[in-house]
C-alpha cells in the first residue's frame, strides 16, 4: 500500500498476534523489544505504564478480533491487559501481565494467584496467558506464554 511504514507496522502487529497465539515466546520477546526501542525516543522507557502503552500499540491488530481492556477487573485484582473475543470471532481469550525488573514467570504466576482467568471460565474452554517482563538494568525483555484449559 501507499501507507509504507504504517502498513508495515500493522503487518508486524498481526505477526505478533499470531506468534502469541502460537506460543512463540522468542518471537514475541523480540517483537515487543523492537517496538519498545522504537517508541523509547518519546517515552521515559523505564516505567511500567510505558510498557503498557507499548503492548497496546504492538497488539493494535488484535482489535479486529478482541475488545482490548487495560486494567481488566477479574478474580482478586486487575489484569494489566485482557483480550476479550468479539462476538462472531472464534479466537482464544488472552491475558497479558506485565512486570518490571521481576520476571515473566512472576507475571504468569500472578495471573493464576489472583485468578484473572475467572472472567473467562463460564464462556470459554481455554485461554492464553502471557507474562512479559522488562529488565531496566540490561534493557531486555522476557516472555512466557501458556495455553490453559479453563475446564475444571
């Protein structure tokens, strides 16, 4: 298209969504890190709110399939970002939890501990949980993705 950079950014966002669906942690890590680096020139870079903005922009293409909710109330707290499937789309709901200088495993553990998946249990058979951590000391990201059965 004649949109050049914007068209490429949208395609990258679609690729990021597919990589998340497929559980490709290394791909998601690299793509989030790249987008974070691109946006760092006008962000403070070392704040969790900036990482939330990065995720919102990185997953822009997800809006075709999902209602994207920040600070989504569920269980015993609020998930950082929830992807609630739109009517008419057969996609798996997702929760992304963000951490700063902790670990992507810590982010995933919080999703379970605070029961963020409870919001999806009555309507869906499975969900995707994704923990993303940013380390301020080495400016690297880590990612953990799990596909979880909601049937109990």
